[in-house]
C-alpha cells in the first residue's frame, strides 16, 4: 500500500509504438513510359495509373490481469498471485495462439494459462499483483489505384479504387479479452473479436469530374 509507483497505470489508448509507411508510384505503362505502345486504346486503358499505399504497424493496447475477487475492503479487485513466472515473461508471451475448433484466440501463451502459474488472490485484507500486459501488435495495409484523364476546356476525369486492409489481415485487439484469472478453466486469456469494427477487406471505387 505504500509503494505509490504501483498506483500508476496506462490509459486504454496507450499504444507505445506506431510506424506509418506512405508511398506513391507512377506505374511505367502508357505513352512515353517504359512500357509503351502505339495503340491509343491500350495506352488509354493501362497508361497513367498511380499506385499508393499506407501501411501501418502498431504495438498492442494494454489490458490488466485481474483476480475476480474483492479482497481488500471491497475497494478494488484483489489481484493475482504469480508463481514460477515473471511479469516480463508474461509480457513476452503475448501473441495470437489458435484454439482448435474455435474462432476465438488465446493472446497469452497457453502454457501459462494454468493455476500452476497464475491464481486469483483469495487472502482477505490483502492486494495481490495487478499487472498490465500489452496485446498483440496490429498490421494493416491500405492501397489505391488512381488515374486522371484530361478532358476539354479545363475539365478532367479522375478514377480511383481504394482497397482498405488490402491483404485481408486480421488484427486481434484487447477490448474483448477475458483477463480475470478466476475464469481460468473457461475463457481466461481468450479474445473473441478483432480490433477494428470492419476488419475484413473493403473495396471502394470513386469517380470524379473536376473543373
């Protein structure tokens, strides 16, 4: 109770590292490009396209392991008792682990999901460990293809296709994780949903006339 450092905790949005990679590339097809043809129709179809991407890598969001009991004057969760495993080991074990026959995943190495290592604190009048872990990292790639066609009298026609989560890569968040150790035998350490509301690939097409 006198170790004030234990009173600090991360916020729900505490993403420690984020890497964004943005790029555009003019494809080498069409009139005057590396791969050119004298066929006007072919040049009009394949020429002057620009490819773009936004790729994002993020470390995971935090979640707290709880014991599921109120052992200290009904003040707060009583915490957990760790045996044979350190907090550093638990944090390094976080990942995405398949569960045979289920759509949900483990986000803590299943070897630690045992009362051998983790137990809820049940001693009245005491507070156990209340550790924070950070969930699995997320990776997402958005892509686009765009083409601008000049028209007469200052008009131009633009066509763009956007591919959100182009690789259809699932990112598992922590909002649905069961982190109460007293659920060890049923659902502890499992996550049932992805980090985004629309986690699958989304394709959008947009056409504009600009003047």
